[in-house]
C-alpha cells in the first residue's frame, strides 16, 4: 500500500442562491459596513501587524464622497513648510 494523500475539499464548484442563480463570481468578496472593519484595521495599523503588507497591491472600491473626505483629511494633516 502506497502513502495516502490527503486532499482539501473546497466545496462545490458553483454555489446557487435561494433563487437558483450561480453565485460563483461573488465567491471571493464579502460586503460589510465600515464600522465592522475599521476597528480591526486601526488596531492592526497601530501595532504594525505584518499581515497588512500582504494586501498592499489589492484594489479597493470606495464611494466618491469617502474618497473626497480622505483626500481632504490627508491634505489637512500635512505639515506646512
């Protein structure tokens, strides 16, 4: 008898929602509120967790108004010369 090989089961190839629609394109995304993620990110940034660098090249979609607020805050926080 040869060595046994273990395989990881990742679930079905496609997932169907309650209406029978294919949900496979949404498999790698999660929708959540900012209030759920901000405390976790703030803590990770504060303590310089190394896993944050794993996501440096990931893309993030935010609303235009949030982008404008972030850019205004960034410009406001810059030290004056």
